[in-house]
C-alpha cells in the first residue's frame, strides 16, 4: 500500500503514511488513525426465531443449503427440529442395489432364502 500523502513510498504507519510523511506533524495531523480491526470476519446476525416449517431436503444437498440460506437471510434459525435427519438418502441408488444384492447372496448361501 502506498503512502496516503506522497504516494511514492510504502505506508508503514497506522495513518497510512510512510515514515518520512509521518515524521512531519502537519502532515500527520491531516490523517486520522486507521483502526486495526484484525481478523474479525463477517458480522454475526442473531436468529430471531425458529423456522416456520421443516424441510424434507436431505442433509448436505444443494437443496438443503438453499433452504438454510433462505432461513438465515430471513433472520430465522437455520435448523428446524423436524427437518429431515436422514443422511442415508445421500447414498446413491447404485450403492443400495449393491447392498441388497450382497444381502440376498448371503441369505441364499446360508439357506435362509429358500422356502
């Protein structure tokens, strides 16, 4: 960042001035100190209440993230006690077919599938 007064040298002081400009009291008095906010991050907005209706959106999906974003933008809490808690919906249908096939093979192997 360049000096706010001369613009030639690197600003190293809190007022955005270089060392030479900061040394001159008349220049220093024209610039107000810049506050160091540190790494405060975004402002946190407190939720005013609970969402009105639960969502059937599975956990981790884009649908659920949109619902939670809309709730936060409205100033509501992002979670509802009756939201869909099922994480198994995230697993693909292909995975469930594989599980069912293995279970059926095991049943047949142990003679439990025969009548």
